[in-house]
C-alpha cells in the first residue's frame, strides 16, 4: 500500500479526505495505508482497541499531510468504520 494505490482505490477530495463509501469514508488518505500495515502484521502498539503507529521518515515522505504528527492512532468502530483517534479523544 502506498499513496498512489490509495488514489487509485479511493476518491479523495482536495483536502485529502476519502469520499468513497466504505470503512475509510471521511478519513484522511493515509488511514488505509496504516490500516494495511496493521492487518499485514506490522508491529504497532495496541491498547484498549486503539492502534498506535509511530510515524517513520518514509511515512512522512509519502504523506506530507503528516508533517506535524509523530503518531497515528486508529480504531475500528463497531460499525466497521476505521477512524483516526486524536490524543485528546477519551
């Protein structure tokens, strides 16, 4: 999974938000990339159902949208949606 594949699989608006109906709808374009890492067995921190990824240099290179972030936190909701969780979300 990479940026080009995300653009080929999903409709992404000018703000970088996925508009294709499905589990990533309404999320930033980098969310499927990190979800793919998770389901592929990438070693990340999982606590209380929240999956935390430390953003690497190669992640920043592919997704400049992550310039001001050090981590990405994901959670799969009961309805199947994959959402990014802010550190301030309780």
